[in-house]
C-alpha cells in the first residue's frame, strides 16, 4: 500500500517543510511544530516511489534521467515526468515502477 505523505514550500520560511498534520480548513502543521496557516504555501504529494538513491519522490521535484532533466507532475490522472523547458503537452511518460532509475536533484521552489 502506498504511503500518503505531503510536504509544502513555505513562502515565509523560504524552504520545504514536511507536513505532519492538518488543522481546520486551511492550516497544516509541519515537522518541528511550525504552523502553515495564513501564508502562501505549495503542497506537494509523495508519489509512492523512491529514486535510485532511496530518496522519496514528490510532485514538483526536479529529477535527472541519465542526462535528461525533468519535473515530476500530476497529469492525466498519473504522476509523470515533464521534460524541462517544453510545452505542457510534451511529457516523458514513465511507469511508476521506472522511477527507481531517476535521481532527485531538487524541486521547483528552491
């Protein structure tokens, strides 16, 4: 069974924080007790796979496949790799099992 995990980019802290709880309609608590309440935040979902180094892969991560740079996106009801600097219609479709061939090198927020 896939783990359901989320993280968020906090515009106030200027960093990605792990979400460990939801409070009320708009609030999230992050690891370390930080509250993400009244700020712009970008929520990223864990895709249920790890990269070749064992690192969790999240939506909006930037990954390398060989020498190709891609962004992890949720499109057409599936997680896919979008080729960097391409039109939205050009996707590098990967079966979720093949994500163990990629390497997370960052995310689009940091």
